[in-house]
């Protein structure tokens, strides 16, 4: 039952747990400790997932639920003990949206390109949408529209290639795939962004 | 069985009296007569009684009943040769009962006594290491099996002396006037007992008598073996007097020192167990 | 609580103990059942015996708050 | 000596309820623990909280803390939930269920004192919560390693002696339970007991003690 992948995974999980515990010991800020403890919960799930059976898959869900409820209980305690009664004015003010939108968007876009096709476009579009949500969208829509138009042209060109020069089918498939990726990506990126300036 | 229960209670109270007497004599005081604790119990049962106005009434009364009940159960477990784990579970539950005594009245002194009884929870950890050591030898935790093992292989006291020492520490931490009795320290008036007066205190004394009897009996049974009742009583008395010597000659530790000493004892026991396992 | 109530509860607990003991000796119930009865009834008996002897009708007081 | 290894530890099994390979069993040991959890849960249901007296040092003044009805209801609910979780942990025949109940005990312990308006107690509860949550890693990790190495989580199966459970898994399991509120991690927890409301606060210490007692049985059995 125990092969080397399990051992390696276990080793990595233990290393991650050690790192997390070490950071938990070093950290003094209560809020950051709460977040680090959440990190520990994720490693816990990794331990369960390593078993790699249907049963393990079924056990992850209760583990996750318990972890989240503990996290919520602790957050409530934190709010109460710090006396934080005011509702935040801007609900969508998450730290990662200031610090790392570029990285997360890039990861999503690259993953989308690897997937290709409709689903790839959706993933990549989500990445771009995330980027716009974080950074605002003043001049970028024009650029996206241009890209979308060019992609559409490419798609048409690919169809013509299929019909006129069928021996270059591979080139046509690749062109169409890339084009549809960019097209869907562009359309997805427009979801939620309103035209007519920032005050709409 | 009823007779045994009642006589165990009185024997336990008598032993507590002997404990006080021995301590007093070592400290060059005359000390109370040895039946003082029995008189205490009777005296308290004749005193006027009510429940304090601020108390949580049900809990205030229920913990007294539970306290006597669990030690009755422990006595039956020991005499009938049940599982050692049940006995030690009850030993730990006694902590909760003390906690309940302290918190239920609303008194600040009782509360601190109760909180201290929870702090001194370290005293239980050597107990479980002791159990593990016993299990490695006997492969059973049923008291009758342990007794049978000792009848064949000789007392466990000689085969696992460190476990016996840990058990001795555990007994010591439950003896009054001992170095670990931080719950009864005088700056807390009477600790968790402060508000349980009159009849409730008499119940508490009955519980203490039973507890002393059961713990001493169990220690003799687990580490030396089963003997006729007079020999058991003699061995228990010897054990008690040795405990009294320690209590008389050592000062009460501060709460954190007490915890530290018990933690060190636990660490030592864990090392010992690991050594046993590695050698086996 | 009135003295009569305490007496009634005490006698009930004592009767339960004696009944369980008799039944066990006669072999009607197993030993562990008798023990269960003792574990429940003995504390009740002890406390209510003492309460029957002395339960003051005095006024409830606040806890001890220092000398 | 009994045939089934488990019966040498907690006594002969009086009653067992089978769900496939998971067997929930009552030995005298688990039964005792179950009854105690039940008794204290009933106490939490029926008793009213005490009014805690505080002395203002340096004078004769004293104050009584009164628990409001709303706060009492919430804390009683949490205490009952805690009692139910400990009862579940006492009879569970499945290691993963046991760990889930243990985590639930941790959550409800925080909940019992969460409604108290006392910064000191809340700080202690927060510290305890952090430790308890960190303790779920060894707890679930231990259970997961047992599952991965033996392929079963049933205590009954594991105690039959056909499996060898790695010592590290047992150690992790024990460490996890100790982290939920036993020595030496209870330092934060002891401060929580300063909160008024004895019948509820007592469930905090009782539940962690009971799960500790149970995990000792499990560790020796498997």
C-alpha cells in the first residue's frame, strides 16, 4: 500500500507542517496567527488527501467543515475581543487584491492558455477579470476590444484555411484554438465592467 | 457490600487522621487525635446548612453527590477487579468535581481553588505513563489480571520501579498537606471547600475518606499484589506513613513549581517507557 | 426543604440499597446492577441522612468574602 | 485474559452496534465515561448559573456578576453541544469520527466562553482556540496516517491485532488530543475558567478530560 509517492508526499506534508508551526511560533500578531492557523488546516487536508482512496476523499469534507467552523468561531472571538463593531465601508477590500493581483492573474491566464479552447478561455478570462477588479479598468477595454477583433479575424482565417488548404489542418486547428481562447478571454474580461466611465 | 462501603469510608477517614497525627509528631506538635477526621465528618453533618444565595443551586448540591458516587464506583472497580483505566478515569474526574465545588458557589476563594485544581491537572499525566508501563508487562489493564500476573511473576514494584515512583507521586498529589496540594493552600481560605459547609462538607469528607481508601488500596493491589485484608491494611498503613513523612518534611510548592515538578516526572517516565519499548 | 422530605428521601435511598443488596445475594439481579444502585443511592443516603439531622431554615447568605 | 485485545483494556464489551466494519461499542470503561458526560450535560441543562462575587480589594465593597438571559441561553446551548460532542467521542468506534468529535469539543469550548464580556477571558479563549485549531493537524494527520497504512479506521478492526499501526500515528493522535486542552497546553484554558457560569464552564474541563481518557484507551487498543 505504501509506495514511494506516499512517503514523499508525507515527507513534504510534514515539512510544510513544520514550517507552518514554526511561523506560528514566531508570529505575534493575533490576526496573522489566525491566518497561519488556517494554513495549518490546509496541510491537515493534505494529510488526509495523501491516503488517496475514496474514503479519504469522503473524509476531506468533514475535515474542511470542522476547520472552517473553528476558523469562524475564532474570528468571532477576535472581533469581540478587539471590540470591532463597525462594518467595513468597502466590503471588497482584501489584502491580496492590493498586493498580488498581477501574479494571480498571470497564473490563471497561463493555466487557461495551457487548457486552450472554451474552458481555457474562461479560466484565463477569470484571471483578467480579477486583474481589472483589483486594478480598475480605465483605458484597458479598448485594448481588449482590439485583441478580440484580431482574434475574430484569426478565427475566420483558420476556417478559410480548413476549407481551402486542408493539408495545413494542424496549423488551422492551432490558430482557431488560440483565437477562440483570446476571444472568450476578452468577452469574459468584460463581465461586470460597465462602459461610460468610472461613475456608472 | 454495604458493610464494606461504610467500613471503607471510616477506614479512609481514620487513615486521614493518622496522616495528620504522623505529620504533627514529625513536626514536634501534639496533633489531633487520630479519629479527628471521623469526628469532623459527624460534626459537620450536625451543623446548620443552607445553600449560599449566589450559588448555582443544582450544581452546588449535585457535585457533592457525584463526588461520593464516583468514589463508590471506584471502590467497586477495585474490589471486583475491573479495569485500571476506569479507576484512573475516576481519579481524573475528581478534578472536575473539585472544580465544580469551587465554581458553583460564586465565592472568589472557591473560584481560585477550582481554577488551581484545573492547573494541577499535570499530576494526571504520570498516571497514564504508569499505565503504559504496566501494560507493557502484563498485557492487560484489568486489575484481576494484574493481580494474577503478580502472583506468578512477583510484585510489579520490583519489575517496574519507576512506574511505582510515578504512582507514588500521583498519590502524593492527592494527599492533604502535601507539597502538591496547591488547591488547599491557606491563602485561598479553604480553597474549593470554602463555601461547602455543614452537610455538604460532611459529604465532601465522606468522599475524601473513600478516596483515600481506594487510592491506597489500589496502589498496594497494583504494585504489590492481593493479600488477606489485614495484610492489605498493614501495607496501606505503611504506604500512608511514608507519604506522611514526605508531606511533613516538604513545603508546599507554588502552583507553577508544582506543575513543573510533575511535568519533569512525566518527561522522565516517557523516556523510561521509550527505553522499555526499544529494549523489548 | 422540610425535615420530613429529607427523611423520606433518605429512607427511600436506604431501602433501595438494602433491596439491591438482598436481591444480589439471592441471585435475582447480577452484581453490577446492585453496584449501580449503590453508586446512585449511597451518596443520596449520606447527604439526606445529614440533612434529616440538621437542615436549617435560616436565611441564605452571600459567600465568604474575607476577614 | 480475554480473546479480543480490546477487552483487556476497558473490560468486557457489554453492547456493540455495528455499522459495516465500524463498531460502536460500550465497554465498562467507555460506558462510565459516557454516563459521566451525560450526567454533566444534564446538569448544564437543569442548573442555573451562579452569581459570581468579586471583591474590590482594599475595601469592603463587593460586586455580584449577573448573567443576562440571552447570554445564558447561548452558553447553555454551547454547553449542551459540548456534552453531546463528548458523548459521541466516548462511544465512537471510528477513529475519524473521534477526531471530528474532538474538534467539535474544541469549537464548543470556545463558544461556551465566547459570550462573556470580559477581555481577559476572551483573550484566553482566543489563545486556546489557536492551540486547539493547530492541534487538529496532528489529530487528523494521525487518523489519516492510520487510514493510509492499514486501510481501515475501525477501532474494532484495528484492535484485532492483524494490523500494525505506526507509532508515529498514535503519537500524533495523542498529541492532537493533548493540544485540545490537556497539560501542558491548558495554561490558556485555565484562564477561561474565570468566566462566571459554573455549570457551563465546567463542561470545558470535563470534555477535554473525557476525550483525553478515551484517546488513552484508543492508543493502547489499536
